[in-house]
């Protein structure tokens, strides 16, 4: 299989995309989730939130009684899988409304779309 490299601009856009999720979620502006997630998003946060498709994801986030206050994404690694697809892994720290900070690992698949890069799959693995 040939080696695929993403341009520095593509890598920067993917990093910006992953960071932007935190800002949309922290603003609780769930109608803007289409700015970061693809229409066919597969989202799996076991025990908290699972959704298939953007409308289901928006509804699921709107249904959270006590949403997190702040999300922090760190240690992002982008691995190209093709010119328009990459697998990403990152660490996340989340401040809950109870004052507890939780840690997780995010595994994302991102695709280039006509509107820019979007997350088409996210699996969250709680740490600790």
C-alpha cells in the first residue's frame, strides 16, 4: 500500500476540527454540531451517549440533563488513511457539572467533505 501524506494545511485543519468540537459542546450550541460532525456520524460513548446520524446526535446532546462544562483535547495524533481520510486518536479531559474531571481517549475517523473536514466516526473510551 502506498504511503499517504497529508499536507501541513490539511493536518492543521484536522487539529482545528478536533479542537472545535470542544467549543461547540461547551457552548451547548448543539445545532452547530454539523460544523464538526458529518451527516452520517457514528458516535459511541458507552454508557453515556450513542447515536447514528447527525439529527440523532443533536437530539441526544440536547437530552443531556447536566452537560459537561468544559472539554479539553490533547495529544492529537493524525494518521492518514488516504488523501481524504484520516484516523485520529486524542486524549480528552472533561470538567463535569459536579466539579469532577474525567479522562477519555477519542478515536475518530475524519473525512474531507465539500464543507471541509468532518468527523464521521467517534468512539470514546473512558480512562480510569
